[in-house]
C-alpha cells in the first residue's frame, strides 16, 4: 500500500513537471503581452503576493489573504444557513414519503436554476450586495444536501425506527441517536457536493458585486491586465477547493460504516 502511494506521488510529480515544462516552452521567446505568462513569471508573482498576503492599502488594493478570507467568510455564512435548512427539511421529507412526493416537483424545478440567476432578484429585494452574495451561496448549497439528506433518512432501516418506538424515545432523542447517525454518510456526501458548489458560486458572485473577495480580485486584476496575478488567483481558488473537499471527504470516511 505504501509503495503504491509512493508510485502515485512520483507519477503525479512527473506529470506536473511535464505540464509546466510544456507551458514554459510554449511561451518562451514570445514578447510580453502577446501570450499568457509562463510558470516562472507566475511563480515570481506568487512569491511576492505570499510574502505580504494581508496588507490593506484601500478598497482596490488588498492582499490575497484578505481576499480569500472575505470569500471564505461569505461562503461559511451562506453554507451554514443552507446546511441547517437542507438537513432539517431533508429529515422531514425523508420520514414522510407522501410529503416528499408532494414537494419533489418543486425541488426538481428549482434545482437546475443557476444560483447567479437569483442575483438580480436578491439585489432588488434586499439592496445589499454582500447579503445578496450570501443568498446566492444559500441557493447553490441547498439542493445537494437536501436531496442527500432526504434519501439517507428514507433509506434508514425500519427496524431502527421500530426499536426507537419500542423504547419510547422522545422525538429529539430519536433524531439525535437514531435518525441523524444512520443518515450521516448520505448527509455528509451532500454537504461535500454543496461545499464545492458554494465555492464556485461565491467566486462568480463576487465578480458581479465587487468589493472584497477572490472573485472580485480576479476581475480587478484582469482589468489591470495583471495576468500573472489572475493565474495565481485561479490556482489559489483550486487549492482552497481541494482543501474544502478533502476535509469533508475525511469526515465522510470516518462516518462510513459497513454491516
């Protein structure tokens, strides 16, 4: 097992080195402004930005650390709100097949709508761009967790619920000791999908609302034609997304069980 992991790591590093070499070779010798920057230029910009990630020189000049923190803060608020709503409603729907079938058509209609399509309505209604961005996160995070929670609760063996009824457990205790633990793998799987959707949506939303955030940073750097900063920000977005997914993936593996 350890040997296989080492081999995978070596192959991954080799592929990365080849891709960087091809990228650098493709832009070598071309005048500045006629092609995208090479990895060497991006690395130099990355080193400069990471040396002072939290500086603040005004609205349009903040460090990459502050930009990422602003985006993660917005995402955390929206994602938490969506998760609470989705898990609560998913439990109710999962325990009531009739109610699930009644609500499901509305869920299927709302689920395919792009979260950004709600932005004009949110801006018109609440007239606050930051709050509108949080609501976009809510809409992007809601549906995967809701669907997975309802499925997980509906899939609980009836024996578990029957035993809880025989023991005359109160509803809160039944929820905490039987329903949520049994449905936890499905719920976390939905949360894992939702966190990726939320991270994608906040970057796009911030390009529209402006202010502070990694999405606005990308757009602002593009307007300044600072392509090395744009590429580094894109890579940072990808790394943060991987870390978020890895965290929930680790939790999912801990909650997985086999009978």
